C-alpha cells in the first residue's frame, strides 16, 4: 500500500466512523481510535491526536443545525466549560505520563460504558423540578421550545454536574474523544436538564473541550498531519451525512447492534492493552 | 392549549436574544470548519501530489518535528507552501473555531450586561488560549 492508497483507506474508514458515530450519538472518536490502533496498527498517541481534531470538526460543523432549534443553554454550557477545559488540560497532561497500554485499557472501559449508555433508552427528566438555590443564583434556569410553546425548566445539582464535567474533560483530553456520554449523564441525570437541551448543549461543549486539549497535543507532536488529514475529512463528511439522514433513520436497531460491536471492540482494546501491544 | 400544560411561557426575551446570537455563531462556526477543511484539503493534495512513496511509520511514536508543532513555525511553513505545514495550519484553524465561539459569547453576555457570565466566559477563553498558544511563551523565553 502506498501513501495515496493508505490515505484513501483511512479516509473511508473514518467516513464510516463519523457516520455511525453521528447516527448512534456516540461520536466519531470512539470508532476512529480503535479503527486506527487495532486495524491499522497506528500508535495510540497518533490515533488520539487525529481523533481529537475530528471531534472538533464534528462539533463545530453540526453547531448551526443544532442551534437553529433553540434548545441549547449557553449559561449552563459556559459555566460547565470551566470544569471540562480544566479537565481536558489535566487529561492531556496525564496522557503524556501514562504508559500507552494503560491508556488502551482505560479507553476500553470508557467504550464499554458508552456502548451501554447508547443502547439504553433515555428517559426525559420531568420539567417540574423544584428550583435550586445555586442554579437560580447562577441564572441557569431557562425555557425551551415544545409543541405547546416555550416551557420553563429548573436546573438541579450544579456541583455534582460540575464534578462530572471535570471527569468528562479528563476523559476527553486523555482519550481524544468527545465523551458525550459522560456529559449527557451529567446534564440529564444529575442536573435534570430536558433531553434536547442537554444534547445540544453537550454538542457545543464537546468542541470547546476538545480544543482545550488539542492545542497541547499539537505542541507535543501527537497530531500527525498525514494521518489527521484523512481522519478529519472522513469523520466530518460521515458526520454531516449522518446528521442529514438521522431524522428518517431507524436508529433503535442500529444502536443495539452497534452497542454490541463497540463492546467487542472494547474488550479487544483492553486485551491488547493488557498484553502490552498497544 | 390548556393553561396548566407544562407551564408555557409567553415570551422569553433572554432566550430570544440567546437564540439570535447562537444562530450567528452557528453559521460562523460552520464557515470556520469549511475554511479549515479547504486548507487541509489543499495541503493534502500538495502532499499526495509530491508522490510520497512510503507511508510514514505510525506504528512507533516519535512525535512531530518542531516545524509542525509550533504555531509560529507552522504559519511560516504554510507561507512557504510546505504541504504538511499547510495541513497543520488548517487543523489550527479548526481548533480555533470553538475558541472563536467562546470569544463571541462574551459579546452576547455583554449585550445582556451579564457580568457574572462575562467573567465565566473570560476564564474559559483564558484556559483555551493558554493551551492553544502556550508555546508562544516558550519561544519568547528562548
């Protein structure tokens, strides 16, 4: 295989990664990193660097489509960004210190968790939450559009959400993924945001979080241009196509099938990590 | 519409201002991504056009040369039409898109005179800039 063929194969693989990541809500990173390391034998540090830039491309590229709906809560997003950016910087620093097999094992664990979250039904938090003192003081309560007009909601448990967001940031910076599943956990389960508000706010946060660690990865030499180029373009193309066909797609079966595949990949990742191969 | 149907709110001015700013930012972000992708494609075509015969070795990590990790050197390399520097420059543009969004959010919060969130946004922006241009300081110290 020459360089041109390699570039095309990686771009195609990344395209399907971006497409599946967008349809299942897992994001491209969780597919691209195992693809590069397990199938192409790429060092996990290069894989993480390339994945991270594709995460930013997906987040920023999809922002306009998400924002049109008017669900995202900028105050919640920006406040929690303080936690995720500090987390992402810690994660990027940690990535340089941990041996790569350890990173592979952590990646496997996070993959398993993401697969479990995505195959599960998400239940929408009821909007009649009681007001929370801290959230009120931080002016986080807002409204979101529904069929019955704009509905008000109260934000709950800000400190717990903040801590979970820090962890999401560390995972993102360490593994080069968007860690949307942890962000959604923090906003859905802990802070009781309506489902659509947490999804759109999470999309905004994923890009900002990834940007915080991408700079560090760039300076460290983890971002290889010849690898990041096909990965970024492929994932972006796949994610944009995914966003376009998502409204009409039957994602339920896809999510379950894909959850099983991801779980198998996670086990392989951990096994290779334990053997010290990655 | 029944009056007690999940507390509908008549008009939410703050949400509407937010939405207007958000829409503008959304388009700005997409423009940034398109621009970044075009620059990356340009660099990629130049790189592949140079007919690289061997695939770079990704199996063993050796990091990138300084010319491809330092923001000022990448800009310099792009000006000299070096394919790999151009790709990196496109990737820097991409990394800058969420940073730009955070920057413009300050204006949004300023329009609402929301000092608390102006402060919060400045902290986030400072963290991002610290990570992105951290090496400028290293260059100055040398």
